């Protein structure tokens, strides 16, 4: 019964993975900006940000805050005039 409850409570959020100049990959959950981490590989960055997301959601629950709904995130380039 507890396993069914866990499955029903699963949520999928959007991770934004950005390579850094230092070779690390920065990972942040778009809907939960405090869930941020990094890794040397894509798999490591995804695993680390998943852990950060679990902790951020746990903190929100403990504080009585509503959990954000998963959103469809669109990533698009934005151009600004050169300096």
C-alpha cells in the first residue's frame, strides 16, 4: 500500500543542464530554483540535482509550503544588443 502511495506522489520536473567553462555541468530545476547542483558528467549532474530536488521539496513540505506543479519548460535563445 505504501508503495502505491509513493508512486502516486511522483512528480516530474524540468532540469536545465548547462555546461560550465570549468568542465562541470550545472543543473537546476526550473520550477524549484533552490534545487541546484552540478556534476562532472550529465548522469552525475542529473543524479545530484535529483537529490537536491528531493531535499528542496522535503523542506517545502516541512514549512507547509505548497509544492509547485510540474511545468512544461521552453528553452529559447534571447539576443541582446552587443556592448
